[in-house]
């Protein structure tokens, strides 16, 4: 099962794809948002599908694919969570998860354009596994318990503007992470029961050229361990998103140029779909 939101920006329709058919979720929920997850939305959708209570969404294949969730209370990101990426950034792998935050206003759909202001001269791509929290999580007792709080998984691009992140940040990365549209998500959320987050291949390309190619088996801190450790310091709410880090192969390494007007960024995560984003520099 895949959870999606389809339609124009600001008017997306909640939907679920099952056995190749896209079903309209509006009889069950207004949107795929924190209230949906808090009310056990995934199980309700599964039961409605099994009972034949949902109707196909007309013209679903022709609609824009939006981000598959909206209005999370927080987007918490883990940095340097692949050892090779930490080293290409000039750092040693951390002993504890390194975190920063992104604003919900950064969320975009998987095929929406990447719109850069003219001063964003060091924009960078980062393919990542995203985690969607299903139930309130505070002080999880173990990594295994942490996984019990996951509703599903989603492909994310943790876009970064390295000049703002590093040169003008005062040591806090979030400044370079929060331009509008800097967290494309989608095309769908797959329920946690259908995903093994410990062994997924993730890749990225720019203009058709390989950039990143790794697997989540190389994560320093696993999904469960991230939730376990971070929940000792903060409470996660239903619908919150955790980005788990990116592997080596980004522009910050010095191997590749930063993103420029007209570049095409593509991402892929095993079982979680594909992104295609065109860079546009705006005045």
C-alpha cells in the first residue's frame, strides 16, 4: 500500500494506491497530516480497502504528485550518518547523532521545481530515507521500541545551501537547510510493516550522471537507534518526519559542481519511488 496526495499545490487529495489502483481517501480523512496518523490512519485505510469501502480516484494518473504528508510539527534531520559522507565533509563519524531542524514550509512534491534565489550559489542534493512517526514518542526504552513508533517511510531530498549552512551559519546548519521547497518528499509513504529500513539501496543523479549510490545498511545509527537516542531529548508527535542522513557523493565533497539553473536532479530509494526535480534560479 502507498499513501499519496495528488492535485494542485494547496489542494491535494489524500489517496492510497493498492494493487495498481489509486483510491480516494476523502471518505476517511481530510488530509494525510498529524491528525491522520494520530487516529491510526494507516490501519483505517487498510481496513477500508479490505472491506471494499473506497472508490477509485478519477484521473489520478494525470494529477500532480504532491508531498505525501503535510503540516508535521517538526522535521528533525540527522547529519553525517554515513561514515564516508562524514569524511568527505572533513569530519570523523560522530559518536552520537548530530541533528539539525528543517521548517515544515520546506516540504515540496517529488517533481516540483527546485527554485533557488540568485544568492544560493552552493545548492546541493542529498538523497535520504525519511521516517514518518505514527505515535507520540518520548524516552523510547530501546531501538526496538523506537521502531514500534514508525508509521512509514518516504524518499526525501535534503537540499542544502552550503554557503548559508557553513560560511554564514555561526556553526548551526539549519540556516542553509530551510529555503522554501528544500525538502521534497514522496512520491508516497509506504507503511512500516512493508519496509526493511536496514537494507535499502538509495541513489542520486544530476543531469543523468551518477552521484550517490549506497545502502541504508551503511547507516552509522539505524532508524531504531536514532529514535531511541533522540527521544531521550525531545518528544516526537504523530506525523513528524525524521531524515536519517545521506551517503557520500554530494557537491560539498569538491568532486562535483553545485546545482545551477536548468540542472535535473533525480533520486531513487528502493521500494519508495523516484524524484525528478529541475533547478530554476529565480530573480
